[in-house]
C-alpha cells in the first residue's frame, strides 16, 4: 500500500505541474506571419517592377515623313543706300500634306510673282537681321498659304541666302 500511496502522490504532483503546450507558441506564430508578409510583399514588388513595367511599353513612334517642295532660286535687287545689292534666295517649303504639291505646281507662276513682290522692297538691314529673316519666312508662308486650297505650308527653309 505504501507503494500505491506513493504512486498517487506522484500522479497528483504531475497534475499540478504545468504541462508543456502541445501547439505552436505565440512567438512562432509571429515569426511565421512576418516571414509570410515579407514573401508576399517581395512577390508583389517583383510583379510590379518586372512584369507589369515590361508589359506597359511605350509604342514605338514612327518617324514623321514630311513633304518638302523645293523652289528655284530668286535673284532680286534689294534697297541699299550705298549702291546696288543683290539677293539670291533659294527656299524649300514644308507642306502639311503631299497633295498640295500638285496644286503648287499649277500655281507656280503666281507663287513666284507673289514672293518676288515680297522680296524687292526689302532693305539690306532687314535681311541681315535674324529677326528680319524670321519675319521673311513668316511672310512667305503666309503668302503661299493664301494661294493654297489644299494643305498649308508649315515651315519655310532657306537653303541659300546670299547678299552681294
């Protein structure tokens, strides 16, 4: 019987001692949650920077093809107080649409006459100034656009500009 009492006491003591938990402790739950959160954030960032950025590419822009119509040289006397001066001017017109070339070919004599009327009253000082050249470009474009019904002149290029 003494052994029985001893066994009973040992069982009672064991019942009173805290039993080790049979599950996952809170510390492990936090560690696993943080690890999962880091993995999910890394996957999301990887998707955004690698896959989504490569999928959203800017469309390749085609080079713009412009239509340019060259004109023959203009040689005119210009006004100068010190004597006679001549201007040799070769221009090329940039057009908004290719269909305007056929119309320009038809009105070429009127167009040349209009530009000659514009050039002859110019003075040496007006033509040698950068602002004067820009005004001349704008005046030429305006006159040509007044004569055109299809398209318009977007730019005027001086390919030769000689004052003598």
